[in-house]
C-alpha cells in the first residue's frame, strides 16, 4: 500500500476522520527547503525560482534556503555577470548525504579535521528523536540517570558520552539484558536502535563502510569536535550580553535563579537564552553555539556548547565582515598597527585584534613609520647595524644643540617643527618603505651609495632670526673661586622652568645667596620689568611703561651686577632698583616694596644640588632653604672630598680667604675624620682644609664634635658651624678630664635645697648637678677665649681653669637653681589660687613664661651669667599674678604690648626656649623680652638694661 505492493487498511474514529483535511500538506512544504534547493542544484535543474512546482514554496523561504547554503559554504552566491548560484565542492559532498545540510556540513568538516568518528554519533543522535526519556511520574529519577553523561561545557559531548556508554553496554550484555538496561535507565530502546542504524548508514556514506580516524571511544580534542560542529551552526552562534548578565552578585558569584536571565546576542540581531534543561546553563559561558533555536515563551537555544567565537572566522570565509580602526605606531613591532573587529551576521566573533596596517592602508602605514620612527625616534634599533642608524644619531645631536639654544633663550621658534622633518624624510624615502624591515632592506643598499642622504643640516632644522649671543645666556656662573654650571629649561609650570644653578653637594654650604637674584643678562630686562610691575600702584605709576624703564635701569645698574663683581655684587638687585626708582618717584622705595609673589617663577633662579655621580640630591628656588635641608649630606660630601684629597692637601695658608678666614691655625697636612676620642690627643686643629672638585674649591672646617660620652673629629661646612661644634666638643673633653663634683655637692646641700631640687623638672638631683657642671664649663670656655679652643695649649689652659673652679661654682649654680625652683613653685601656687575666668588669658601667659624659664636642661641652656636674673623674672611673674585682680584691664593692655614684640621675635625665627644653635642676635632679644616683661608688669623690681618695644625692634633689625 505505501512502502510495498499491497493494500493498506487504516482505522480512524469517525470524529477524527471528519476533522482531517481532505488532502495532506504537500511534502515540499514539510521538508527542509535547503535540502530541496541543494538537490536541485546538484541535479542541474537550473533556476529554482523558475521550476514548475505543483505547490511553489514561498519566495522568502527559497531566499532563506539559499542564505543557509551560502552560510554552509555549499553554494557560491551569484556574482555580477553570473547565470546563477553555483555549487561548491563542499556543496557537492553535502548533496550526497541524505540528512539536514547543517548536519552534513558538520560531517564534511569532521572528515577534514580527522574527528569524524566523534562527530558521527553526535550528528546521528541529533537526526532522530532524543533517545532519553523523562516520564512525568519519574522525572527526577530519570534526570539522575541522564546526569551521568552530562558535560558542563557541552551538550554535544553529553550525547557522545551516552553513545560511548551504550556501545560498551551493548558489547557486554545480551540483547534482552541490554533492552532491560535501557528501560531501567530511561533510554528508549527503539530510538537507540534507530540511532545505531543512522550512524551505520552515515558512516557507510562517508567512508564506504570503513572506519576513518580515531574510534569514537578514543579521547579526542573537544575543541576540534566543536569546531567541526560549528561549521554547520555559524548562524546559531551567540555572545553573552554582559548588559543583561544580572545574575551575579558583587563578588561575581551566581545569584540563585539568575542564570535563566542571561541572554546571548545572536545572528542578525536575535537574542536567546540557554534552555533550562541544558547542562551548560549554570556555567553561563561567554559564547555558545546551539543545534537549534526554539521559540516558546521566548527564544531558547537547545543542545548548546561553549565555544571560542574566533573559531568561526576561518569557517565563515567571506561571510565574516572586518572593520579596521585606531591606526597607530607599534614600537615593538617596528610597524604601523591597527585594531580589527570581525563580525559574523552581526555577532562580534573577534572584538579587537591587532593587525598590520599595511595590509589595509599602506600609504597611511608609511606615514606613521616616517613620523614615529624617523621623526620622533620611536623605533627599536638595537638589532640593526649601527652603521644603518648613524644618520639618526647625527641628526639627534644636531637637534639637541639647537634645543639647548631654545632653552637658554626661552624660545620655541628656532627649531623647525616635526612637519618640516617629516617632509625631509618623505622626499627621500621611497614609497614602498613602510616599516622597519622594509626600511632596513632599502637603506642597507642605498647607504652604500649615498651614506649622507638622510643627514640633516642646520639649515634644515634652524631659523636664525633674532638669535642672541652666548654672553646673554652663559653656560657657567662664577662666585669667587667657584664656577657652577647653568641648566636652562623652557617649560612653563615646571618646578625648574628657567635657569637652574647646578651645585655639587660639596660646594653647597659655601655659596652665598648674593648675586643670584640678578639673573643671567639675557633675562635681566624681563626680570626688572616684572619687579617694577610688582610695586604698589602709588610707586608704579611713576615708572610706566615698565619695559622702557626696565631697559633704562638695566643700563644704569650694569656696573653693580655679578658679571662685574666676581659674582658678589655690592647690593641686591632690588636695592639697586629701589635707589633708582626713589629718584624718579621722589618718594621712599625699599626692597620690601617689590612683591616677589607677582614675579613669574622662571625669572627667579632655581638651584639643584647634585652628588658626585650627578644625581639630584635636592632642588628649589630658595638657596638658604636648600642649604638647610641638605646640611648633613653637604657636610658628608665635604668630608669625603677632603679625605680623597692628596695627603699634602691644599690647606689655608698665608693668603687671606674670600670668607675672611686668615691662616691662623691652618694645617699643611691632610685631615682625616676620627671618632671615639676621649682626650685632646690630636694636636692643633687647622682652621680650614681645601680640596679641588669640578667647579671650584671645597673648603672644610675641622671641628671637635660632642658624641655624648666621647668626641670625634669631623669636617663642617662653615666656620660658624665648626666653632659651635668645637665649643661643645671641648666642653665634653673638659668634663672627661675633670672629675664630677656631683657627690660632694649633693652631700653639702641643705635640707631645704634638697627638697627644692626634688621638685625640679630634671629626672633626678644628680642630673641637675651634671647640668650645672655643663653650665660652669661653658662659662670657663667663654672666658678663656672668644672662640672655641683649636689648639692643645688653649684646651689645656681651659682645663686647668675649669678644674680650679668646678666645685665651688657648681655648688653655687645648684644653690641658685634651688632658689629658682622654689620661686617657680610659688608662681605655680599663685596661678592656681586665681579662679576668675576673666583672668584666664593672663594666667596662661604666665604659665607660658614659666615653661620658657624652668625646663629640663635650663641651667646649661640659660648659662651661668643669665641664671642670676631668673629669680627676678620669677618674682615679677609672681607679683603680676598676685596683683592681677586689682586691674585686669591694665594687665591686658600691657600683655598686648608684650605680645607684639614677642610676635616680631617669632617672625625673626626666635623660639622660647631658645634653640641651642640660635644666633647671638636672637639670644639677646630673647632676654630683652624677659626684661620687657619686668618693665611692664613689675616695674618696682627694675631691669638690667633699658628696654622698650622700639629697642627690641631695632635689635631684631640688627641696629
């Protein structure tokens, strides 16, 4: 009746029969139209659209079939002038296989890549109804059995795993046992038989019954299997849409139930999700391929696998669309590169890949090579013959010389721009040179004939208009016998924009700020102009226009500049200008009227200290601050320079020094630092030792330095620092040479004195006595000589004098200290006795005064001479507190007067208590302030010297 001769009898219920259509749907509408078109092309039926079908298929379906065949590489789309679509070699092989063209394409690719035995079971399994069963009543149990074959990355491999399992069991079990096993493990036995039949038939069609490649049970590269399958599923490729990937928490972990929300961007703008039953769903790979896309509540992908989308590029051929962007130069590759994006049916299979630009745009690649490699020097030449890059080194040396001219003259119009350099190379390098490799091949041949072809001349790089002379922008700065390098930089906003004096660390401490404020001659007119513009308007209006007056003043004060005075002009630039402007404006003008904050930074010299290797140790525009910050490193550098000098070092001798130091005490031999010294066993100290360095003469000043229990011989950077250090070092040696009278003094103190000492700020009475001994040593050293002893004879004289008075004077100082401490306690009690809030400001002031007079170490810090005045200062403070309530308003007024003078003292750098190394001027003013307190708050006690706010101001100004 249907498949063989005979009569077929079919029974229907009447109702069912009545509802059936009179004729079944034509098979052309039920079959794969792509298979029909492929067969018609294979049989040579010509144009499909002109074939006389009894029931013609929809034109859109025919076009979709052609599109699928083009995707599979089975048909070559008709080009201009072609009669129609043409079958490819792949298409001819697909046409011989009686299965869906997608599955056939998979087998063809698998055969080519030697994975046919692995892909055949997969294709056969997808060609029939799924052999796995999931009865409604036993769904969970069935899923448990099926899960044994699941692969977390591929449903296709799960199918292959099932196939291998069934093959093994069929070989082990008999027919009935195998059937029972299938039923028990929820596998449809009939469909399994069909699967095996289809597999056998396809294998026969592919290999005529012979097995090719590996057996299906052997291990195969999963990637190779998936690449073969992907050949038939190019339009079923999907990329995870990260914007919809909302199923992960803040730590990137999958959120419960969120996996189903992950969507994939598919071909031609489609969006799909992985079917919930897939074993891959939980992994949410970044790219998948699907055997089929089924639309239910939404579009789902069934039978999926994680893939690398880049695999599709070679399989898609001309279907892949390429877009090149971001052309740029790659130094490491020596060629111009770009980024290529590859899409397939709108899916980004390669989002961004670096490619050689010359493949797409050779003229642009050549331009980038010339601009970056030859013009800017951004290429690797280490692998090239040095003779091939000699032109670049010569051109770079020429360019650097011209850049230095620009930096000095603060111009950017001397050196021609990169465009002119590009034109230079563009006219000489041929069009077929576009990267390092092609340049090397061309230049190796060309340079043998014309080795100077690519050499630039000054005419190619420079515009000489308006160039100034070397005198205006010198390379060296001289101060006395020191010669320093000058560095120029033209980069507004940079810390070292302008002129920088490069100073070896060993010379840093010897330099004076004098002269550097005058700038180099080439910038002096501009600096004077800026200084004039920084004046207050009442003065500035007399000297406008500023630039014209600046030129006039510059000529008038030229003789006072550093060039005419060995780097040490007699007056500062501001003082010289103030004198000239005062005559023009007929009104007072001082240095302070110039506002340096309004002067552009590049007009003020900066300073950079460098070590022996040329490395920067510190920099800034304030030389004094730089000297302070690098004082320790500068001292160490001076010491190393002196030690490296020859044994008969160049020592200060008969000739007077630039700093005024004479030859007295100078040594004619080298000087070496020592430590751990316990007695004066090193003879006489030379005043100065010299050594030569690049840029000038390094002067070191030997000193004896107190190390706590011992002393050391060390080089200092100035005579002042050496004198201070040697005073303390000599004091330490005195203390070591003469026994301490601490025990004697302590035994002979009265009970009242011992009780007072117990309340001192010192940790113990013995510590106070030792500090008193220091104070006595300081007084003795001060009386023996104005400066610290530098000879052994002077030290021995001081030692003898100290030994004669140490017991009596130490006892006297300690007794005085007991009285001072008792008075300080009285002041504290008086302060605590006041409880009015209106007096709080005055009481706090008294507390601050007390803290500045009595503190740990005050005996030696104050000195024996000044200690005698402390009782009067403390009595004055006590009297002030006791009389405070009588007239608090008057006290506030007097406190305000005192605070103005104290603020001026602080502005000058003074502190209370004084720093140990404070200059004499601040020491004098500090004690004038205490006398001023007495004159304001306790006039009845009298003062040791006339004192007033005006006198304090004059003392601070050095008058």
